[in-house]
C-alpha cells in the first residue's frame, strides 16, 4: 500500500480524499495556490506545498509544479479528484514517467474516452446502444443535411471534443441547419481548438442517468447502481439521487451490463461513470464516460455501503476488488444537494466572500462533505461548489424529509448560497412524483416561488429580534466588516468614514 | 429602551427593557411575553409566548438581515434619540451609487467620468468565478464619479460609480 498520497485538487473533494487517506493510514499531501493558503484542505492535510498564483493554469492545472511538489514530499501516488487534471491523459502519462502512481485509469483509456467520436466508434463495436447519428464529424453542410433527414428532426449538433454545452446546437428544421452547423463549428474551434462536429437525433427532455463502475487491474469489472442526475441548470448538475425513481431491477441490470461492456472495451481500470440519456419510453443510450471520481459519488457510497475513494486507492495499489457483482446490494435511498456560493435572487450569480456565520446540520441520515468553514473567505477564482449535503433514508420519502430537515438546520451567513433552491425542489410535487428530466429545473424556476411564507407574525418576530440583538450583542453593531477578498477593495475602511461619505453624497 | 425598527419596509415601534433576567417587551404598544438568550454571536434563541424561534443575523458594511427560520428579512434599527435618524429619501433624484453585488474583479469599464448614461445602460462588468455580471446604471444621468478601474478587485457593497 502507498505511504503518502498527494491530492492535486482543492475544496471539498480534496478534503474527502485526505479523510480517506487518514482512514487508511496513508500520509496526505495538499497543494495550494496563492488564494488557498487558508483553505480547509491545506488545514486538514499532513503536508502542504504552495504551487503558484490563483490562476488554475499556474497552480492546480500546472503539471510540472504538481509533480515537483510530489517529488519534494516523496508521495508515491497522486489522486486528482474531479475537474482540473483528473481527465488529462498527459498528466497521467507524466505521473507514470515520474514513477508516481496516478489514482485513476490509464492514459490510453482516458484518451479513448476523451474524444466523443472516437469513443463512439469503439463502443459501437462493443454493441453499446447509441442515440442514432454519426460516429464521426460531418464533412460538409450537405452531408449534415442528408444525415439529419435520415434520422429525422429535431437533431443535435455536438462538438466532438466538447463538454458543458459548448459547441452544441439544437436544430428543429433543415433551414436552420447550415447556420447552426457553422456557429457550432466556430464555437467548438474557439472553445476546444477543434472544430469537429457530429450529429445526433435530439431526444427532447431526456433523463440523465449514469452508472457507476469499478474495475481492478485483474480483469474484474462491476457496476454499483445508477444515479439520477436529471436536475440540472445550464448543463450543470444540481441534485442527484440513487436509485433513480424510474429504474427497476431489470433496467438496472441491463444498464449495468452495458456499462461494464463499455468499461471493458476501453480497457478501463479504477472508478468510472457511464452516462446515459433515457427517453420517455425508458430506452437508454450511451452518452459518454467520465474517467474519474464524480462529484455525486456519495449517493452511491450510501446506497452500496462501499467507500469509493478507499477502493480507488486499493485498485491503484494493485489489489483485487474485494467483492463480486452478486455481492453488490443496494439498500435505501440517497439524495445529494450541491451547495454553491451563488445568489438565488440574482439569477444564481456567483457570490464569493467571507463566511461570517456557519451553522451545521447533523443527525440521522445526514452526510456533509464540505470545503468551507466559518471565517473563511470563498475566493473568486474557482468553481462555486462549497459543500455537498447528502440525505439518506430507508426510502426516497424518508431521505427527502431528512434532507429538508437538515437544510433548515444549515445556515451559511455572509455569502449567498443556493440552499433555498433545494427547499423548493424537495417540496415540489413533480419531484415527489419522480417526474424528472433535464428540463425540470428550468420549468420549476420559471414558476413564481411559492415557498416563502412571509407572514406578518414572522416579521414581528424579526422586529423584536432586531431590538434584542441590539441589547445582547451590541459589540457587533459597529464591527467593521466583512467581505474582505484579497484586501484590495476599492472603498473599504471604517463604518464612520463610509457614513460620512454617504451623507456627503446626499 | 425604545427603537424604531423597519422590517422589509414596514415600521414598528419596539419598547424593550430587561431587569433581573426578565424581559419587558411592547411592540406597537402591545405587551408581548418574550424570553431571549444569545446562543452565540449572531444567533438568538427567542421564546415568544412559549413559541421557539432561532434568529440568525447577517451584517455587512451596508445592511443587516435577520433570518426567521428560512425566511430572510431586511432589518433596520434606529434609536429615535439618536441624531442620525434622518431618512434617506430615494426618489430617483440626486446621485445614485452603483455597488458591486459581490466580490470580484473589474474586467470592463464602459464609460468615463462625465459621460451621459441611459437608465439600464451597462457601466461596469464585474467577474467572479468565471461569470461576468454587467452592472447597469439605475437612472438616466451623468457619471459624476467613476471609482472602478479595470483589473481592480472589489468587495460586495463597494461603490463602483456614482450617477447623477
């Protein structure tokens, strides 16, 4: 087993991996950028090394600096987390060359899955179901028109190197095709340096369901059940659950077997996820494979009783999977909320800043994977994911009720978070009925929010509280605050100076 | 102690006294039975006629909010004896400040000082976490002060520009 693992990441996932290392008796090494010296992962690790400036290219994406930190610390393996370098085949190569184990698949299987068209060519050979369309980029607008006519409108144009919705266009009719193709190609070129675009039949409002797999280096591959990830905003997942409300044991077995075939065709090892689109008739189609640990892995951990990070590390160390497919038994229901630093009242715009007050939920069936603490300033430079709150129960109803209860205990002061969004989702009738698809959240947000009972009684309570605070906690009345980011604000300084200025302007 | 309290735009007159650990509370002239302790900084446990509430307080340099359960209220508190109690009329006349809605970096400044702007015209772009937010002029007028500079970091509530 490894003696020391470097975690090439930050935030909650770095803390998650550090915890696994500690549980396994492995020393952990954190890395950090200029703005992350005070980040939780640096506080939790056994060792920590500075990488460079805040910009990811000069810190968390900088292969040379990360390998230098690994050598200096004597780490014998690197866990990449998710995002950053986790799906970068060049990084996996560089680790191998430096004699450091990469906790993840081989560079070769990453490369195969990295290009959507190449993955599709391989997977078609393995008999994996695909959304009808081309398995390679279209050469011309005429070819695109021919293909679109054959598979039938609406069609989706997608960048081969794409992700996150970039280079994607929905086309309803032939007259829109040519201009959509041109703009998709130029966006793909700008975003990914590659203008290859292919065509698929558009599945309108599909579900997005994914299957977790684990493969060791001895030829054993298992699936660990699905995750329903249909609740998305701007192609970003917001809430995930396992099991899916629509997947029955037979569908799970069929999806799982396809997922295992995909992994085997790619010579895949370690933890991976096969994403499927599911249409209204419950037909499922291969979408892509994510060659890393997913943000939403905790829901699978809770329903299987397995620790995916422990298993990732054991697999990388050459161990065999300690169980077989038939030993995997799903139990209960788990739902994850991604707590983001963003403002629900300002179109979910990011809201970094100092966390002035943090009250934490606990109690039965609650798991919290977090990278924040009270007094910490959320930097402006990275993804706004702060923490994940996961509710577990014997069934979906209980998991939902526990999560709602825990969300009411959770309080993050000083910055805005999307906690209120989850109260809205979890109290929604369609959510309770399990009627989900990738258009669900946009429809919910288009409706006026009904979940804020602003009754007169509560306002009176607030009025009394305002006075009681002034009596019991007056010291903070003139506290010169709060939102210090980098300490270079345009107009900081004392409260009095500010009031003086304000009055001067009136 | 008497306070003028404003909650989400509605005014209350609050009379509050404490003797021997017991509270004497009148809201708009009505007696209210309360008991209160400070659980920790910015967190209050209040019992109002036996009903239990946990109140959280958020303060920035600009304002105060109180959370009753999961509902957030804008709160202002004034001691009527204080001199600093004149209301700031906001009738659309006079100078208006453009504030940074969150911490971030100024990536664009569209107009210079003394430039004329229309209501809703973009003045400054603030970027945070890879998202750009255009700060628009709240009124038609002249940019009397342009404090924001491209490349500068700003905090929530910082004044970016003044339009008159």
